[in-house]
């Protein structure tokens, strides 16, 4: 048996790699290729049965996948689009679940309203894996990508809470007040747990000073957040997302370039295998689902009819909800103008206070308060600029509407519906059909829709110019932070002003020359290395500040961070 399992695992790994290669050559997203491969193999008699255990996905695969995505999502971008993300990931999920419940109960009276809501809950959350893979390849605008990723991070949590409530209503009745309270408690408690776990593990990993150990610890972070939250009857999904956001935000500052590079490489590999493996596993469920359906009172035509109605209803609701946000974006220009005017007034007032001076302003505390006000004004202006430069247009809204793919979480959540629910097999099969249809239809045609609508991201030339401006700003900030060249002291050692001046004149040459091994040259080389390390640290601090303000795009910030990392890695050789 162990040999058979190992053989199957090797075969699955080979299938994933081959599918990824085919995906790059054909342009079809890897999850779609693997889904079709799984479906084909499921109907071959020689293929062994694969019974999908819900816990494999909901506990084993979902936490690390959510964590891996959350770490990469910039908090600033998430904050700027948080209204739209919560609108789609919470409100749309709840409305979709209720609407599906009502419609399914209407067309199939044997299915109770609560059971219909349970079905609606499992088919409501979208899976952005295929959509983001396509979007990155075709260069979708960054804000659209942020909304897609942010929605997929949070909608699983709201869907699972609605599912839990619906299943409870089937067995023990329903109370709106209790449901609202339980939802709020689950979210608040999960945020607290995720925040604590995120900060605690960032602190612990920053003390290890070993890329291998640090990466090993990172593999258990999702479960350190998920399991305690679930035990406390909170949302484990939300806890994992918060822990990932905290890690991504503070890890850029706390971890070295080598540590982050090692972690990123290992996590990309793990994410690639798990993310694509679950779609292969999903396709392999077809034969067992058909067998269960054959043993039940339901028929294939009935399943297809209900699935078609549910699919159409979900599409109509998604188009409507996205349309509301697009209209809202169009009407917010007066608000943005008023906000910019108010920020200009605050900025003028701060400048006036600085010019007038005074004891309170000249004090250290006064200077800190002025600096805080300036940062808030800069952040506010950057937010306004972002909203104006990256609006969700009608074309972008069409792409969001057509990116409503459902994934393996839908099937795994459906399998948690217990045998006490009448028509359980019908509900699970409908969920599977809706998920597969959405993946094949939306995923297969999304590239055509994007090209047809002409939705594109930032021009590469413009982004390169932005990176140049950003690098100039953080370099200037770092030079200023070093202070006068004749007063630089690092780790208790005073830096020779001549060495400092020479180093700052060729910052792009980080590696030290070792041709001259005289004591004087070695002393200068040591000072130069100290200075370069300090300068890189100051540049990273300046970059972190620019990231918090948000005046530059995420693409420019990421590119600048990579350039600083490259300098740090060269220095370590």
C-alpha cells in the first residue's frame, strides 16, 4: 500500500509539471488543464477511487494557500480597495447564499430553504487561482488583481460561516440575532488571534538568523493561526489571512534578503504543488459523485437543470454587485476633490506652524507630531492619486464579473454537509457541476474577454521611470539619515570621511576590492562594508516608509526592493 501511494504521488507530481509546461505553451491556465486531466482519468476503470476528505482541503490545503497569498498582498493596496473587497467577499456571498436557497427551494421543493442556503454558501466563494494566473500573464491592472486576490482571501471565511449557520438551522433552528453575533464574534476573535500569531512569529523568526530555520517555522505559521481560531469557534480562515498580512508587511523590514529569498522560493514551490494538486484531485471526484448520484433518488437531468439555474443566478448577482461598485467609482470624483482640498488645507496649516516655530514646535515631541501630520497628509494625497489613476472602469468591472470561477473549496465545503440533510447527494453534485462549469467556461474564455475589452496594466516604460524616481527618493533619504560625513559612527566605529565620500560616490559597486591586502586597505574595506550595510538598512527603512505612504505603485516598490536585495546579497558574498 505505501508503494502504491508513493507511485500515485509521483504520477500526480509528474502530471502537475507536465500540465504547467503545457499551460505555458498553450496559454491555458494550469488548474484548468489539471481539472480536465482529473475528469478524464476518473472515468477510466483502471483508475483507483479517490475519496476527497473535506479536512484535506479545509484544514490541510486551505490555510497554507491563503497564507501564501496573503503574504504577497500589500496592506496598503488592500486598505485602498477594502470597501469593494468586503462588498464582494461578504455582502455578495451572503446575498448569493440566500438567493440560491430561495430559488432552489422554489424549483425543487424537496430541498428545504436551509439546505438551499447551505448549497448557496458553498457555491458563492470564488477561487482566484486561475483568474490571477491569467491576469498576471496578460498584464491586468494592479487594482483589479488586488480585488481578485483580496476577495478570494475573505470570501471563504464568510461562506463557511454562512454554511455553518445553515447547517445549524437544519438541525436546531435559526435565530437572526444569534447568527449575527456569532459572525461578528468569529471575525473579531480571528483578527485578534491572527494579529498575535503574525507578530509573534515575525519576532521569533527575526531572532533565528538562519534562512533554513526561518523558512521551516514559516510552514507552521498558517496552522498556528488556523487551529486555535477554530478551537475558539472563530474563523480560522480570517486568522490565517491576518497572520499572512502581518508577516508580509513587517517581514520586508525584519528579515534579511537571503532569508526572504529562501522563504519565497520554498513557498512558491509548495504553493505550486498544493494549488494545482487540489484541482487534479477535484477532477478525480467525478466518477464517485456519479456513482453516489446513481444510488440516490436524484437524476442527472435534475442535477444539470438545477446547476444551470444556480450558475445563471450567481452570474447575474455578480454582474449586479460589480456594477454597483463601478457606478460608485464614477460618482466619487467630487468626494476625491473635496478630500484633496481638505488635505491641502491641512498641509498649509502644518507648514505655517513650522514657519512660526515656538517652543512646543521646536521640541522633540512637537517635531514628531509635525512629522506624523505630514505623513498622514502624504498618505491621504497618495490615496486620492491612487483612486484617480486606478479606477474600476466598466471594462474592468466586466473582467471582474467574468472572473467568478469556483474551486475545490466549493466541493470540499459541500462534502461537509452531513447525512442528516435530505438530498445531500444532490447538493454535493450540483456544487461540483457549478464549480467545474465556472472553471471551464470563465477560465477558458477569460483571456479572450480581457483581450477583447483591451484591459491592460501600467506601461512598462512608465513603471521604469517610476522606479528611477523611487530609487532616487529613497537614496536621498538614506544619505540624509547618515548625517554629516565626518560624524558617521556605525557599531561604535567612526567612519573615515574620505572612505564615506568615496563609497557614496559609487553606491552601485557594493562588493569590496580585495586586491590590496595592506592593513590600511583592510581597515578601509571594513569601514566601507559597515557603511554599505548601514546605507542598505537606511534605504530599506526609507522604502518601508514609501510603502506605508503609498505614493508609488506596488510594481515600482517591488522592483526597488529587489534592487536593494541584490545589493545586500552581493555584499554578503
